C-alpha cells in the first residue's frame, strides 16, 4: 500500500536538496567502508599473520638442536638455496628427526619431518631441498628418536627462506 502524502513530501524534500540519498562505497579509497567490508577486513586480519619478513636472502642459516646435553642431533636451515640439513652425530641407536614448517596464506603449514638416515656410522647427514618464496617465515625443530621412548625435541627456531 502506497502512502501518497509521504511520497510527495519525500519528492519535495529531494528536489529542494533537503533530502539526499547516498549509496555505500565499494571502494576503500572513496570514504568509509560499509559495515560488511569492515567486518570482512577485521575477520581476515584477526586469524592471519603476515607470512613474509621481506626479501632477505643474505645467506643466513639457523640451527635447531635436539634436547640432550651434548646435542648430537641437529637440523640446520640454510636461507640461501632453501635447504634443510639433518645431522645425527652419535651412533647410539637414536636418530635425528628434523622438522620444518613455513607460513603461507597467513597460516603455518603442517610439520614436515625428515629422518637423518639409517644410523650406519658416526655421522649421518641428510639434505632436503625446498623452493619457498623469498623472505617467507620458517620454523625448524630437531628431535632425537629411538622409536621406543618418544621424541626428545629441542626448542623451535624461527628462520627465514
């Protein structure tokens, strides 16, 4: 049901400039965002992190040591070449597990685990190559494992690709 007197009053106010109609802006550059845009931006920022620390690539490397007094197990991440080196330097029936994960799309990937090798001598070394975006955040950890009593992991080390 139309209400003619309200329609006429609105037409008069609009014609005289006393009533203005504005549409919400779809562009962030053209004023305040609509409530929906503001909510979606807040939601996108709240659960996500910035995955990049910049285009570093200056040849740094980081080492994570397994939990043990003499640290016979370690994982080293090399920024130049995106390589992970897993080393077991003690022939004692334990193996070193080097684990790595990286940030992508605002979230951490799952942990990728790599064994140092078959415990065939005093030092077992295994290399794993990656191709990550330059400046991406990376985390590594090293653990000692004999398959029976659980992993003995050292601290998580933050690095860059």
